[in-house]
């Protein structure tokens, strides 16, 4: 679908607003040029990553993720320039989001009201904070928010949700009538460590001792590791990784979100952002992890194993990537959603944000009261976590 919205407000009248169902309608050059202007860009916003999700069928209409990207354009009809965009989906469920609204959906159902479809701005299956209100300048960003408000009214959906925006964008959305919700993740900060041993030396003795014991168990089990940058991994390596990924989902009685075609696409189109770590024992691969990174941050994303080895998950998905961060002087390692256990490994709590708008006034009031209570609980939880800082005092 390629629809145009003829908004009449002052904020949008200087722009042409279009709904885009495929990034191919924009093209990699125009999309990535806009992303490059954002202070909070991540590799997940790139054309290569998002287009791979859609073209592989992992995030597509058939899987309940119908792309409805909201875009603003300027210029004459034959020379229009993309000046703002919001990654946006029409969702028929709440899977793959990591900000849970199942209780809201159930409340709607109990009252005989449809919650789905809903509008969702997010990177599918990716709980990583980053720009959502992509814009060439502040004026275009303000117009994008206005266009979103107008789309909400025209779409007749139950709600709109913007997941993991940076704090400044969350406040912009709050000023536009969205309710804010906070959450907690755990991130590691590289303090300029020379090596893994220096990082360990900053931790409390018990934490340091436990990590050394975990790593020793893996070594004593005869496990070694291969580190493959995206352009070094063969198709056989990617097929093995995907086998591990599927196996781990199956072990948890779940269905994987991403297919092999997706991984092969990002391997071909964004190899500079990929690190594949393959664990081997008796000269055969038994587990693998995939992280995505840029020069500043590394994001722990995908892991799987076909054999059980004590502590192999921590080694493959945390300690090996931490060593890579130190070696490459990468400043941050975001370990994904949830996981208090990460604190014992040097990851500290960070507040995350999401923004929510509900069309039904009574439900909006109820959710707002719930979020006020929840926010107080999150603040208390963060205070409690701060008291359990894993680093030794100096």
C-alpha cells in the first residue's frame, strides 16, 4: 500500500505525508541518509536490518507485523526528499515487543471491545532503545508527531505504542498526549579496561570469584571458540547458528521469530555490524551467539546451543562479547531485555521508556492510573538495585 494523508494542520501543511508498506519504495540511500542524521541511531534502524525483517517474512503482514511506515516528504512531486519517518506497524497481536500490554488487551476483551489491530512503532523483536521520530530537523519532527496524531484518528485503531524511544523523544510524545511507561534493562560500561582481568579486578571479590569459576567450567569441559565477523562466516556457519537458535526456542516450548533467510540477508548486507561466536568441543560446533554492534555499542541479541555445558550460555553470550568490547574499545554492551542476573556480571540498571496512547477515554484513564503506580514501583526497584552494585568501592 502507498497511501497519502492530506493533513490540514499548520504543522504538516508544508509536507506530503505518505504511508509506506515497503522500504523499497524509499530506497536504501534515502533511508540511511535520514537515519545517519539521528543522534540516537543504531544498526537496527538501518535499511539492511529493517528490510531484511520484512523481505524474509519475519516481520510482515502474514506474521502480524504489517509495515505502515509514516513518512514526510518535501519538494516538487518529481523531486521529493524524505525529511521524517516513523517505523510503524499495524499489529494483530503483542508478541515480539518486550513491553507487555497483554493485560490491557484482556481488559478490552472482557468489555467486548477490540484491542487489535493497534499501531506500534518499534524495531520488531528488538528491545533496544534508539530513535523512532526520525527527522531532518526539529520542524520536521514536530510535523511527524502531528501526522501521527492525525493518523491515529483516521486509522480507528484502539491504540498507538512507541517502544524504546530515547528519553528526549519520550518527552516529546508525552507533550503530544502520550502516556509514558518506564522499564529496566542492564547495560555494561567499558571504563577503558586494558583486558578482561582488569575489568574483573573492579568487581567485588565474590562476583569476581564466581565469574572465574564459571569460565573455568567451560574451559575444563574442553570448549574453545571461533570469532567470525560478518564477512568471515560461511553459509554453513549461519545454518549452524540458526539451528542452535531454533533448538533453544524449542527447548523453551516457543517458536522462533526469525528465519534463516533473515540472518543470511543481514550477513550479506550489514556484515560490518555482526560478530558470530561459535563454541566448539571435540572439534565440532555445539553453540553459537550473534551480537550486533557499531563503533560505540554492542547489543547482545541471539543465542542457542545443541549440547548442554554448564555456564556455556554466560561464556558465549556475555564473557566472549565483553572481551570483544574491551579489545575493540566499544563503550557499551546492552544485554537485552530483563535479567537481574546480569548485575553479578558487571551490568548496571538503566531506565527505558515507552509511550502509549489509547483512544477509549475510560481505558486511557485506567491505564494512566496503572502507569502512575507502576512508575513508583520501577523507581523503588532501581533504588534497590543501586544498593546491590557489583563493583567494589574505591
